[in-house]
C-alpha cells in the first residue's frame, strides 16, 4: 500500500516535538492490528455476541410469557440478561469502531474528554452491574433457602426496589472511579517509516488515558481497587453457595417428604452455583491482565506489548462468553426452565402450563408480591 504523503507540519496543533513518536519497522508490530487481533474482532466477538443476544433475549421472553417464571430470583436474572445484552452490544460496537476507524490498534474516533467519559462510563457501568447482580442473586437465594421465615417477612416491593437501587449505585460509583484512568483524551503523532504498510505517513493517535494530574498512580490505584472488589464479591458468593448447600443437605437428612420442592430447590441451587462459578472463572483472565498492567507500571513486564494486547482481547472474549453462556446454564441445570422455554415459544404444546407454574412458584416469592 502506497503511503499518502503527509508530514507532521500538516498537523502543527498536535505534532509538535514533545508529542511525536517515530515508528520504525521493528516497532510497527506493537501499533498495527495483528492477524490474531483481526480474528478476535471479526470472528470471535461477533459470533459470541450474536449467540449471547439471542440466548439472553430468549430467556427474557420466557420470563415474560410464563407467569410461573415471574419470581424474584428470575426478575434479577432477567435484569442480568438485559445487562448481558447491553455488554455484548457495547463490546461489538466498541471493537468494530476501533478496527474500522484506523489501521492502528485502539486509535479511537474520540475528539474530547467527554467522548472518553461516555464510552468508559458505559463500559464500567455494565461490568459492575453484572458483578452486583450475580452477587445479589446468590444472596437472595441464600436468605430464601437458609432463612425462609426471615425472607418471608422482608419480601416486598420496597425491598426489591432498594436492592436494585443499591446495584445501580454500586455500578455507577465504580464506573465514575474508572474515569480516573480513562477520562483524559491523549492525542499525539505517529510518524511512520516509508517501508511500513499504512495509509498515511502520519497518524493522529487518540487514546483515553489517566487524568492529567494523576497519571499512572490513578491507573494503578483504580486497577488495584477493582481487583479487591472482584475478590470480595467472589468470597461473598462462595460463602452464600456453601450456606445454600449446607441448608439443602440438612433438609434432605431430615427426610422431608416434599420431594417436588426438594427437586426444585436443588435445581435452583445447582443452577446458581454453576452460574456463579462460570461467571467468576470467565472473569479470571481479565483480572490477570489487570495484575500484569499493575506490574508493568513498576517495570515488571511479564509479556511484551503485542502479546499483552492479544491477551487482553482473549480475556474480553471470555467475559463475553460468560454473558452468552448464562441462558444455556439455566437450560442445562433446570428442566423447569426448559419446559417454560418450550411453552413460551410453542415448541412443545404437551408441556402443561400449570405444571410449569407450580414448579417455578417454589423457586422464590412471586414477582407480583415484590416488584
């Protein structure tokens, strides 16, 4: 590809001496999209996003069309499904925008700090909403199974509304914190060697970076805080899962004759535990990239820049895969969800509506009593 003959003098407001980086042939791999990057962006992300949007949309429709599915737990799971669709759409739009905007990695079409604020506030808000909802579902089931009397006393519209307000407050506050490391638009010039295959000899590079006065300290502090939050939520979920398993085990030992209730409770518990484990496992790679980023700020580079960027893309695919997998986990773990799905889409007319309603009504309090 022949370069368009452009010089740094054509961009005097950007390409001054302290804001210009010459790129040699050896350095070009660090700046240009690799074949692996292109496969992730053009194949993996669209495929996972498409499957996830269809699957989560199907779950939401199932909950809406099946009155037996309209419980508190399923309301929270529906909110999680809506958030997963939002994250999948955001990921698709974000990566395609970057890829088609420039031959240079992560060179975004940003023109002000407000652009950075909008993009990263949206990304962080969706991510932390997902964290909070997964934990909320675990705690809701833990209280319902371990302390049913207490759960019955405190259920109601007010409680559900307060929990959702807490979820959004948690997500928004951490999204605002994320602007410390992504809230400043940094613009500089890349001057390409003549032998490098790019469209223009000069590229105006735009990237969202840490705030002016804080620089790398904000980057490291926010990343560390995010990792701490992840670990705390992981521990909280593990404790809830252990309590649920113990409570169900004690009920089985007491030879309770309500076999249908046992079946439903066990399936719901298994569903939530598997869903939570898969969720946190799929977020491990992105936490690893976060730790590598922190180490690199202290001069301890584990991977070179090109390897690190590829690992970041792979980590994001794991996060998106989790958003796509949730409805499949529900179907795998619960025959009652499978029946409700078949009924909602008219696939199996032999599934009795009252059977679906009765089995799901045991999962948690009816939604009409709480929302």
